[in-house]
C-alpha cells in the first residue's frame, strides 16, 4: 500500500509542478486562467495532504 501512496504523491507533485511552470512561464494569462490554475493547485494540495496523512497512518 505504501508504494501506491508514494507513486500517487509523486504524480500529484509532478502535476503541481507542471501548473507552476505553466503559470511562471506565461506572462499574459487572463484573470480567469490564473483563477483556474489556482483552483487546480488547491485541489492538488488537498490531495497531497490527504495522501501524506494516509502514509503516516
């Protein structure tokens, strides 16, 4: 079970990094795009937090 959690954590870390790279490399994002990326990051962070808790238990 620990391996599946680690793989999933790595996956969401990569997805989050991809979003950060996209936002940081694009200087002409619309406010709606920034909000959408922020919402996606919030979801990813929530999932990562839950996975870290599951890993500890």
